[in-house]
């Protein structure tokens, strides 16, 4: 993700997303198999993150120097802490990354996450709707982006996410201001 000093810059990688339908993709998750279109039929908050940290090693050399790569644990835990607020507003919460379900289960257990983590190692969602990715080492990861999907269509995109630890708070505020009465 381009960076201007210490500030992430929106390079337009998500400009095409608002209005797109969530594709019918069958993926594995910590809560069992899931179809993204079915999950998004009502109201879905889907935060897409590079890699769940809290693992013993960074996923690639120099990971901490990649703009936007750090902060997955802080973001995931902030969504954990705001999960009841999001559910109270009628939304389903899920996270998605390229990690395996086993890695995600271990991460969820370590951090006390009760919401679903979806595994997309082949980056099917990126191919279907054009989510941004980046390379590190020999792997390709998702850039951090949060989607709000209502009745199967993306209605709001948070990108870039310069403060992952505040993303859940920003999502709750947006939901309260834009969807609570609809």
C-alpha cells in the first residue's frame, strides 16, 4: 500500500467495490463452510486482513516494514470488543485472510475471538471483485480493507485502514449513522 511518510494513501484500489454484489464463494471458516453471498444476504461486516499476528514468526522477512501489514491482532481484538455492538445493529461480523482454517482457529483461541474467521488462501474474493493484495516473501496477502455489505451488495468500504485498532469503532459509528433506522 503506498505510504506518504507514516500515512497510508488511498491509491484507488477499492474504488470499484461500492455497489458490487458479494459473490457466491464457498470457503472454509472457523465456524464451518460458508457461502459469502449467503452470509451477506442481510447485513455483513467483513474485515479483510493481511495475516493474523500473534504467531511466533512474521509471515515474511521485513513484514513489520511493509506499510499496512502490521495491526492484524489489534484490529481483530477491537472487532472482538465491539462484536456485541455490531450484532446489536443487526450485522453479522466475519474476518477473512489467506491463512488456513487451522491457523485461524489457533489465533481465535489465543485471542478470544467468537466471530467467524474465513480462510481464502487462493484469494478467490480478490479475483472475484478486485480486492487489493500485496506480495511479501514468496506469498501474496490481502491488503487491509473492511466491507459493509447489505442485502448482498457492498454499501461501504473502509480503505485504507491506517489505524487498525480503531477500525471497529469506525464501523460501529458508520452503522449507527447510516443503517440503524433503515
